[in-house]
C-alpha cells in the first residue's frame, strides 16, 4: 500500500522548527542586556545618586550596586523591567526544555527528579520577578523576602542542573562546575564587605561589595547560557494538526524574471562584488576604531600628567578570547553582520560630548569588531578560500584607511574626535556602516546551508605561542607605522635641506608599497621564507639607523614585507586552539603598544627608566617575534603544500577582486595627492610693504582641545587671524599610536601657505616642536638638548630668508619643573647656539622659569638676546626673545579652549643695520603712533573672537624699537 496521502486528506504537518539553542541565546541576550543597559543608563543619567548610599557618596563610593542600578531611578528601572519581561518567555521555555532534555532525550535523571528541578526553577523565576518588580522603595520586606528566596533556591538549582548534566558533554560540565564554584566562592567576600559597609561603615566597602554583587549576576546568567552547548541538536517543532487538505498541484502562475536577461554567472559576480565592497568598508571601520582607541585613551594621561587608569581600556583588545567558547564563536562567525552592526556604536560615540563616554563606546565597538573578524578567520580555517578572502579584505581596509586619511590631512572623518564643525563625516560613516552591515546580514541569512566540516586545530602549545607572538607583533607594526601614509616619513625626518619626502605626493608611494605587499601575499612560500624575512629585517635596521630619503625607502620595503606576510600569519593563528593563541597574540600587541609609549613617556610611567629612548629594542623585539612567527608559518605552508588545494575558485575570485580594488585605491590616492598639491597655497608673508613679520609660540597639546576634539581647524583660524608669519608649535609630535598617527600640521601648512619643519623625528623620543614659516627655510638643525634625568627636550634651529635677510629662529621645548639640573643644561645649550650665530635672532620657546631668575638669565644673557618685554612678570613657560631686529609690539592671546596655554607673539621689522639693534630699547609707545600695517588685529580686543582675546594686558604693547 502506498503511504502517500490521498487528495483532500487531513494529516498533521510541521509548520516550523526552532532550534532550542536559540532559546538559550535569547535568554542570555535579554538577561545580560537588562542589567548592562540599566547600568549604562543609570550611570549616564544619575551617576552620583546611584553610587550614593546611607553613609557615603562619590568619590568614596564610585560604582553602583545592582539594586541601586535597577530599582532606584527612572529611566534605568523602567528599561530594566521591560528587558526582564522579555527575558521571561525564554526563561520559562528554558526550564521546560531542560526538563524534557534531561528526562526524555539525554535521560540523565528520573522524571521525579526532573519535576522537582522544574518546580525549583519555576519558583526561583517567580521570586526573581518579585525582587525585580517590587523595589525596596515599594515594599522593603517583600523585596528582601523575594531576593532571599531567589538566592536560597540558587543552591538546589545549580547543583541539581549540574547533577542532571550529561557527562558525555564535558565542555558543558566544565563550564557549569566552574561557574558554580565561582558563584558560591563569591558569596563570602561579598558578605564580608557588606558587613564592612553596614556595621564598620568603611568608606568604599560598598563599592567593593557591588563588584562582587555584579559578578554574581554575570555568573548566574552564564550558568544558564551553558544550555546552548547541550541544545545544539535539540529543537522545538510547531505542528498543525488540522491543515488545509492536500490539493492537486497546478501549474504555477507566470512570474516575470526580475533579473531580466542577466546571466546567472554575471548576477553571482555582481553579488560577490557587492559583498567585497561592503566588507572592505567594514574593514575600514575596524581600522578606524582601532586607531582611535589609543588616541582617546591618551587624552586622560595627558591631563593627569601620568597614569590615569583609563589605560585599562586598551585591554578591550583581549575580548576575542571569548571565542574559545565554541558555540559563541560559531554564532559570531555565522551572524557576523549582526556583530558588525552592533560594533558601529564605536563610530556613533562622537555623539557623546563627555570624553569618558566616547572612550567607553569606542572600546565597545572595537572589541566587538575585532572579535567578529577573528571569529570569521577561526571558523574558516578549513576553508582556505574564504579565509584568504577575509584577510585580503581586511588589508584593503587598512589601505583604504590610509587613502581616506590622506584626503583628510591625516585625520579620519569618522573618528570620535571629529564632528561636523571640524571636518568630520560621522553621520555618513554610520549610514554606510549600517548599509554594509545589513548587506552582510542579508547574506548571512540567505546563504545556502553548506556542509560544515569540523574545525581541526593543532594541539601544540609551541605552535599556538609561536603563531600568536608573530601575529601580535605584526598587528602592532602595521598599527604603529602603516596606518597613515606619512608616518614613516615623520619617524625619519631630518633638517633642511636634507628634509626628506613630503607627505604629498610621496604618501602615494607609501600606499603603493602596502599594495605591493598585498599583491605578493599569495606567494606564501616566498613570504614565509627566511630570505624574505632577512630582507624585512634588513629594511627595519636601515629604517632605524638612517634618516631622510634612505630611511623612508627602507620603510617602504618594510611595509611591503609586513603586509605580504599577513595572510600567512592569519592562516597560522586560525589553525590553533583559540584561548592560548588569542590571549598571547593580543597581550603581545598590548605590551608592545605600552613599550611604544614608554620609550618617550618614561618620565611619567613606572619603570620608565628602563625603556627610555629604546625604540631600537621595540623594533628588534618586533622583528624577533615576527621571525618566530615566520618559522611556524613556513612549516605550516609546507604541510599545506602536500594537501590538495580546495576552494580554488574562491581564492581566484578574491585575488582578482583584490587587484581591482588595489588599483582603484592607488588611483584614488594619486587623485587626492594631485588635488592637494594643486590647491596648496604658496607661502606669502601677511604684510610685505614694511618688511615686517609676526612670530609666535604656542603649546598645543597634540592638537586635541580641552574637550577631546581635533583642534587643528581652530588653530588654523587663530593663526590666520593673528597673521603669524612664523610660529613655533610645541607638543606637536603626534606620529605615535597614542596620538593616532596624525600629521595635522599638513592642513595648516597647505591651507594657509606655510613652509613646514616638523622638528626632531618621532624616533628621537621627544614630545615634538615644529615650525611653520611664511619665509623659505634655508637650513635647519634638529637638536636634542641635554636631558640626563627628565623628558628629552627638543629644539629647531632654523635660518629663514626673511625679505632677503638671513634670520635665525629657535623653537624649543625644555623639560619640566621637577628636573632643575636638566633645565640648566638645556638652557645653557640654547644660549650657546644663539650666542654663536652671526645672524639676527628670534627665540620662541618653552623655558619653565620665572622672569629674571637663574634660567632666565642663562637664556637671555648667555644667548646674547633681548627679552621682548622684561617688565612682564606674569610668565612661567613661554618666552619670546630677539636681537638684530626692530621690535614693534608684543601681545598675549588667550588659548580659547584649544589647549591650556596661551599664544605669545612679537612683531618685528627687518633693518638695514642689524648690529645697531643688537641691544634693545624698551621705550613704550601708543598704538596710534604705530603705522596701521604694523598693528596687531583689532578683532582680539574686548571679548575677542572664538574665545581668543588679548589678555594679561588686555591689549598689545608697542615699542619705539
């Protein structure tokens, strides 16, 4: 007899199937979201109120308890309760699923024990609702009873579930045991600190108690999340017991072909191209967030003048270690579009004015983005075509980041330090990110379900460590030197006339060198060979030991080498067990990042004396660790060479698309460079009729204003309006990871028309001093002033052609107040340089002394120059000096919130007989006695403009000569 149903018969059918694991996922998502979102909103809206308890408040208590966060204030309480309500459905479903799983499927316990455990779970869930929806303010007794009942039932629940767990699933048992131990070992210290708060009234004890309380929440939710491991092959079915009768099939009505005459192969290629475009943009977003993280962190130690605590946000890069949890890793890789979409919170952080919020949101964004990329690689380790495609796209994102930064004068328009007023395109960045994420998300859900081969990993600890240190060092090298096309130029810049390459057009060559690395990266036998490693090491050595063009050329070779080995290194880490590999890789990256900072910030950090000026040790460590990675990657390439190539068509298409994108990016960089060269203004002094010039000095705090926004546009406007022909800008070296690799002075130089001397290179370990000049730079020397103990002091000694007269300028930044002997030696050297020059001289420097004290006299008497106004007693850091020129005026202008230091400036005039002006006269005159062409701008009187005004004297001072 045929089993086929008769026409018109009624038979139950399965309408839909739902994987039980998704119940676990949704429960975990809603539960964690309820608490963490409430915490974030509570801190944002009522921070000082929710950390306040009956005895102490901020700053003694600085972290809120769970109850204060979730039950005390609107809107955090309302949002928490809504999300907990959403958790209830998955929660009850989870309880019944566990009952059926343990009694009917795995059969690990009897039905009687299963019913007992189900009742415990139900009562415990209702008790949770009791303390969630009845706050202590509503009814203290009912709230406490529900809370105590919940905690008491946690013991039989966790032990009962652990007992019912199948021993065949060792991963689940391991996590349950670990979380149970963590939960109950947290209780004694939590109770202890509660007693310290309640009975002993110890300040800060309640904050410590709160951390233990929050950890219980994390452990509790994670404990139930373990069911996702056991529910991988468990599902719910929705069955229709009375469906519509089976009807005879009829021909389907005609449906027009939406694609028209487009061939399937062309349509497929267009889809693949679209995916390449969107993922390349998401890779650009990744590099944008990674490069902004340390930049945002830097704002805080900059103002603290030392370790601030916010440096801990760097550890967000360890977030990928959670991918050691197999189900989570597979979920992230499968639904990477969702994760990329959520990671855009890092780009949206610009919406928050508070620097702390911007840092926190960016950290969250880069953590999720980094985890998503790593998960994609790990889950494709047995699909070499998909893996190589992902790595190539990741590298295209790096090159795109360089091109975009070149177009924005080395800023990134979607960084959190940017907004519409200073040139940011954050809104557009978010929109494009959402579109790209949705495209990936659509492919995630529409992709055909392929046979998933089990992920095969190598079990060697040595292999994990070798591949990890190699990748961590490689990531640091790319981040520190090749996330901006001008970085390697500023690391190796020298004095005029041997200054070295300019950022435009030579940034195109930097981008081309990275593109070349991508081109040859597919030849993994070459890129992992010892010979190629020797080329990279030699290039690194030449890069460090030389300067100017020679060093830059070596930097190009090094960039090509580093990019070329990236796919091989990613293949290597993807084949290893995740936890040890990822922890080691990103700890290596973090340690190198800190070392990169320690070499220059040694004065302000613990152990800094051992890292002082040791960029050589950092570069040596990078190449040594990369060498270890190369050895491992080479052995892996040889093993894979004996295996049959799979996914050849995917590799071929990915490499073809990569070549197309590289050509497009190189063409874009050439267009950007050409446009900048053509639109750059020619340097011309502001006032030429009187042979006069205005010089100034300004400490600009690395081009981050007081509210953590990029400040070069505001600096440009102030410099333009003050008509400064020569200006020294201090604390200007931003070519480090912590400053974002931003050569911001390019924009001022090109838009206002200045010659630029960057000052001592970034590998000279100073905080930087640069000079902008309307006059041609005949020659310049970069000095490292004597600094035996404290931070390294820098100086530029330049000779400018000022209306045909050689005039010498010094721009300098001496050490801090703490190291008096250093400042004595530094000022003595400055005096020697000025004293031995035969030319008229202008000094623009940061000296750190009160007028007429020892260091002041060493500078002005020892250098045989004149103080621009010795009657100005209200000075400490910045000073202006001169000789051999006619001094016209002197003005002090407020900083306007751009930094914490004012602008000091002097107006001077070239004279035919400089020797007669070697010594100054200090006869004052009124502004009316000064020619209009020689006066300071009137816009800075009174309230001034944009926060800049004449202050201290409230007006410029003018002199007879």
